[in-house]
């Protein structure tokens, strides 16, 4: 227990970095996912194919392999960024595919009659997408979006294996110098991850109830 108390600053630094990593990659991958979902329902075949291929490729590559390429191979190709920035980019590109699927599932739940009504009142395709499809699609997508974000939190731990000193990376550093305290260090790290994912799950349930009530 002393090793945890003596290294609370290390854990706190890793915890904060995990929060920042989740926030940055979560916002950017959600934005990219919405764009990909818009491509998927676009009348332009090229955009549809791009979205389908991107999602298929990313969903069939293990997260660890994807982050390994982003963090270690991109610098060999001339991309000079910090490990943290590379991890953020890697997680963003990876989870954009999953956010796309979440948003697209919400869009598919929209009644066809609403789209026909939009055409009947003279709305153009871009207006229909902006005013009807995306707002309702995002509302329908709340549960899978939250679940995807929780999965993103867990995947950030892989970045710690590759040298990013987020929460899992901080734990690995402490284990290297305190090998007799592996179990308490792992348990405390799990507790800190739970401090992120459990509130996110509760927020998801509350938001889902609110959305269901509003609709």
C-alpha cells in the first residue's frame, strides 16, 4: 500500500493524461465518424465506397497493431511528433470507424416517411442531411456512442505499452521498480479506470432515458 501512497503523483499524472487522450481522440474520432457516416449515406458512389472500405479495414485491424504502426512506423516515414500526439492520431483514426457505425445505426433507424416528407417540402439533400438526418441520427445513436467511448478508454491502455505515460504506462513504470507490489498496483490502476468508465456508463443510461423521454 505504501508504494501507491508514495507514487500518487505518478498515478495522478497518468490519470490526467488518460483523460486528455480520451477527450482529444474521442472528439476527433466522433467528428470523423460523423463525416464517414455522411459519406455512407451520400448519393455519390465514390464517397460510399470510401466509407465502406475505411470502416472495413479499420474494424479488421487489431488496435494494438494499428497503434504500433502509428507510433513506431510513422516516425520512420518522416512524421515527427511526440508519442502522445501519435497515439492520439492512431486512436482517432481507429475509432472513427466505430463511431461511423454507431452514427449510421442511428441514421438507419429514421423512418423513411420523414425523408420522403423532406423531399415533398422541397428540401435539398444537403438540407435534409443537416436538418433531419444527422440531428435524429445522433439522438438515436447515444447508447452505441457511449459504449464506443468506453471501449476507447480501454484501448488507451495499449498506448501505455508503447511508451505513452498515460495511466497504464504509469503503472508499468512503477511495476518495473516495485515488482513486489504488482497486485496492488494493478488493482489501483483498475480502480482509476473504473473512475472513468463507471461514470460514463451512468451518464449514458441517464442520457438514454432523457432522449427516450424527449422523443
